[in-house]
C-alpha cells in the first residue's frame, strides 16, 4: 500500500542540517515581528456595498510558508485530526527538543495549512 506520509519520512530524514538553514535564519525576523496578520476590509462603501473582509499577512508569514514548501518539509497527513500535535502546540511549556524531525515537520505542516481552521 502506498503511504504518502511514509514516503515523506525518508525525504525528511535525508535532509541535512544545512537544508534547514533558510528557516533557521528567519528566526530573528520572526522574533522581531510585532504582528503576523491583520483583518482588513469589512467597511461600507459610499454606494452601500461592503468591502469583504480579508486577512493581510505579514511578509514574514509568507516567507516562512515559502521556505517550508521549498525545503520541502510540508508532510501530507490529516493534520486537522492530529490530537497529539494540538496538545503539543497548545502547551507553552512543551520542550520541542524532545520530539523527532518528522513530528516537528508535522507541527509546521499543521501551522502552515491551518489557514481556515484553528489547530
């Protein structure tokens, strides 16, 4: 049976530390960012129509997403039902050094793909 997730494990595990450098180099910019996105629109035009609300993301968000796909570390799996990941992400005291590379990539995948639903 063909398992997309298993196929990606080999790719992810074969990545060298240097392959992650573009993402790691982004950390200072992420830490210096005061906002990651803003809800815009929703205003009434002169003719009475409403400008539909939309989300304007900070450049660092777009850059992070682009780098994650370029490396590539986005894993195809059912991230919306991944309870273990939800617990990890919602625990402010979780030590990310205790998890393997695949789990870290799953967390990044869930965050990147979470553009409609709260993870």
